[in-house]
C-alpha cells in the first residue's frame, strides 16, 4: 500500500540529503517526493511502500514524522489536459484532494481525507 510520510526538516543545506540517505540505508525506496519550506520549516513528503521500515529508520535517526497517510497512486499519461481530466472527474464526484504530486515514472499521487470515496470515483 502506498503511504505518504510528512517529515519535518530543518531549513538548511543537507536536511533533504540526510533524510533520503536514512531511507536508502534502511532499504526503503522513495517512490515519489515533494518538498517545500513553510514558515521557516522544511516539509518533505515521501511516498513509500514499506511505511513501517521508513518510519522506524527516520525516527531512529532523529527525524519528526508530522503525518502518515494512505494515498492513491494513478498512472497518468504525460500529455496536456490529462491531470485536469482526472481531477475534474474527482471534483464532479465531490472528492476534495488535499495532496497532489507526481513521481518520476509519471504516477499521480493523490491524498484526501476520504480514501474510499477517492478510490470509488477513480473506478
């Protein structure tokens, strides 16, 4: 099952590298990621399959996991309007998406507070 971990980082050089290294050394592949700085704090979203291993490695290395949640991954073609088509379908079904990013292999990562409804809407 795909899990998104939200990791708190210090906003300074090397923070992303250290978190990524911790996961790699634990044998956890980062399937997708997104990061940004908000109010002076780094926020790193990582998509992992083995959430337990990732969580343990990060916590043991001193990282704070702010949130952990199941997400839905959707293969998406790399062409104009494809994401809009999927998102319009979800909007029409009243699904509120509160997390979105893509992976390197062209997979759309979607988060919502109602995963069951999201899965149903995607068919």
